C-alpha cells in the first residue's frame, strides 16, 4: 500500500472532509475563487478515497468451497 502524505488523509477523514466541501459548495456562499479551490481539494480527496477503496479491495479475501468446506483465500490480481 502506498504511504500517505500529509495532504492525503485516510479514507474516513477524506470522506468527511469531502462531505463538508460539498455542503459548503451547495450553500452557494463562496466566491468563485473559493469554489475553485474547494473543487480542486474535492478532486484530491476523491482520488484519495478511490485509492483507499482500491487498496481495501486488494486486501479482501474471497470465500471458496473446497471439499464441501468453506475457506478463505486472498483475492488475486488479474495479472497473477
């Protein structure tokens, strides 16, 4: 998993900040310049959330049946 930089919060923090940005933008009280900065930060947070989901997906284990018993095994990339 990639290391998080100081500008890249964890998934939950990024999502919470993104929600606040959306609320602020929807209120219509920002100047054009403030809206553009908020939009840019929102894109950064969206990418951080997408990466967090991708990282989580790669750690998911799938459930398989072997000889009538349920077991787990790591989810493999398509390239493997």
